[in-house]
């Protein structure tokens, strides 16, 4: 990894630094004084708390310097008008200095998994770096860039958003030569107004791409398919149902613990076996295949990368505990991923128990989408435990879908939810725990497992 001097960083972002500290160097950056590592740059960001209040703690833990709007003491610092914008500019310049190729990944559902699959495929031919969990916004992605090794050949960067112009900002920093849009769902519709608004926001990723870049789009998504001929960079499509896509999946077969299929590409066909469950992972894998082929990864290396793929913690972890099979899928949730997870639950042998937290940021669509999830749960699950302020809507959908009230429950108190789970479940059951990040469904799971000790 290459160290950056305060002199260089200040030149990049237009900040000022005392002469005696100009040759101080840092490696990586962090905005959490509790997690900062020795030698990192501490970011004194203004959030719920003022980051400047934590500068002494960060320095005590070994921070090399501080990026801040003002200094209240004598320590290495770059002083700037806006810490967030300065961080972005430093990261943009560091990305250019490293000279690596960049793959940008966005979408409503599955972008983190797709990012991991793309990285797994590319690791067969390149030295790869990637954004870690949660580092997909205007703070996390720049921090990830500043921590990338000096010898990185390809960086895979996840880009998230919930408002217009957020992807535009990220893509101007990352400057991806290749980019994937996995799908257009309903996540964040509260802020973007419609799926067409979400499409517009996701397609901002093109703004930072070179004219000869390549955009990889899901051809089974009607909104993305209708973008044909309108993109500002060349677009290629992947899909399962659309036989006009350049990269296609055929003969898809689902089994407990895996999904397999054949990939048809302009370069030839080959089989793929993914060690995860659910049709929704096929599109993520096809995106990874498309990027791999675009960067010249041999087909056998693509196969190998996908076969050894392991998803991030909290995303469809299968646990066998106290006689229960637990599907821990607590990282996040939207209508599309909730439906996919319920199908995975249904395909598992045993009695199917859905423990579903609210889906957040759905705005005006929230009531209808929670009702729909309840209808789907009535088809896919034997027992339903809905949790959160919208749980009554889920319950209503389930009852309308034919699930007896004796098998469908709604809770706004987590302890009461867990108590009912303990009373109504038995060893041999398969339990799905899923909800939006803010619902902290992993806490319900932990409490449930503690009661079983």
C-alpha cells in the first residue's frame, strides 16, 4: 500500500496544512475513532455527533493525522471547508494515481452479492480489491479506495444510493471503466418517487465512465431492457428469460444448498454451480460472468471463482442450531429480495417459519408492498411472524392469502415476538429471519437462540 503525505492530500483537495506536518503520511482513513487503526487519517465528519469532538480519542489510538474544518490543538491536520467533499477529492485522485481498472456495481437488490461474485471471478486472473461491507456510500467508498493496496489491478466498487445525484457523485470519484446495474426494484422509492425515478438514479453511474466503457445490464428487467440504444456508453445484457441477451443462463436447477445452470456466451458455453440457494442469485452470477469475460478471464477461472464463492455475513447464512435450520438473511430487505427469500424457505424440507421484519424506505408504496409480502408468505410459509410498525399489513395480506390467524402473528415488540416463536416452533422447523437493516432482525435471532440454550 502506498502512503499519502499531508502535502499531497492537501494539494489534491485544496486544504491547508502546517509546514512542519506536510511530510507526515497516512495509510487509509476512518471516521470512527473507536475503530481507527494506527497510521490512518481520521475524518472529523459532522453527523449525529461532531467528529471534531473525537479527535483526541483518534489521535490517542494512533491516527496519523486529521481531516477537519478547524483545529483545536497542535497536531497533524489538513484543514478544509468540507470534510466529506475533501475526502471524495482525495479518494478520486488516489484512484487515478493507482491506475487500476474499476468495476462499479449498483442495483436495487443484490448489489453486494454481485460485487462479491465479480471479485471472486476476477481473482482468478487479477489482483483484486473491493469495497467492504457497508462501504457503498459517499463516505465508505472513498475510505475503501484509500485502503486499497498499491498493486491493485482491478477494484470492484459497490455504489448505493437513496436520493438522486448520489450515484453521480460516487461514479465521478470511482471513474469505472465497467459498470453493472443488477436490477431496478422498489428500494428507496420513498425518496425517488417511482421505479422510473430509481432507474434514472441508478443510470447516473454512466456519468463517470469513459466513452469506450461497458455497461452490463439485466435483460430480464423491463426497465433496463428498454434502455437499449439510449445509454451513453455501450451496453451488453445478461439474463435468464430473455434470449436476446449476450450472456444467458440455461437449464437452471435449484437444490438445497446450491443452484446450477449452463452459461451461454458468445465465447462458448460452460456449466456453473453456485453454493447458494435461490433463482435470484443466477442474475448476480451472470453479471459476474459478463464482467469476467469483458476483462478476459478464462472460462475455467470464471467457473472456479463462482464455485468457491462465499457470500458476506448476514446474507443467506444457513445455520443448524438446536435442531432448527436457520436461514439468516438479516442484512437488508425489499419487496423483491423478501419474495426471493421466501421461495428459498419454501424449497427447504421441513415446516417453514417466516420471521419477517419491516421493509423500510418504501414511502407511499409501503402499505401495499407489506400486504403483498403477506400474500406471498401465505403461499410459501406454514407459520408467519411479522415484526414492526407495518406488521399488521403483512398479517392482513397473509390472512387474505388464506393463512389461518392461528398461524400468522404480528408484533411490534421484539421480546414478545421471540416468546411466541419459542412457544410455536419445534426442532426440525426451518426459520427465515429477514428484514431491513434498521429492523435489526439478527437481534431477534440471537434472542431466540439464547432462549433455546
